[in-house]
C-alpha cells in the first residue's frame, strides 16, 4: 500500500489526542498518510479532513489519477475507501484543466448537458 511522504506523524498524533473519540477511531482505521481508492468511482485520493458523521473530505488530483481537474470532495463515507498502491509507471495520470476559468467553463457546459438530459 502507498504511504504519502512528508507527513508529520508526531504533529498529527498530538492533534489527534484532542479530537473526539469517533475522529480518533477513524484516523486509526484510515490514517491520513495513505493513498486510498474510492470503491464507488475507482479514483485515488488522499484524506484532507475527518467529520464526526464518519465521512471525510478527500483530494482527487492528477498526481494519482487521469482527471479533468483537481478537486476536493466532502461527504465521502469512510467505508467507500480502501488503501491502494500508487499508479503503475505505465498508467496515464495528470490533470487536463489547470486554469480556474477552464474548469469553470467545463463545469458549466457539463451541468447544462446533465440538466438537459433529465
């Protein structure tokens, strides 16, 4: 399984001591220094934050996926996450849209398409 380099384990342990029990339990089962795959989408992600309702905020980027744009997603159930390996060396990765104006235009077009489809 993939471990994210540069994570300050000591500082996190100190921070975690002052968190509610549910957060401490989540952090033990889903440590923030690991790479995860969302079972529902197949996307690789890193943890950004924990919530007391047993959801997390994750970061989905081109560092570990082929994606249109980098983003953070909140409300992801921890049971949807499984530890995973880094992408294989021959797997396409990267972010296509890196300028915010391009991301906004893409989302606007996609929303109009999806709304029309309903």
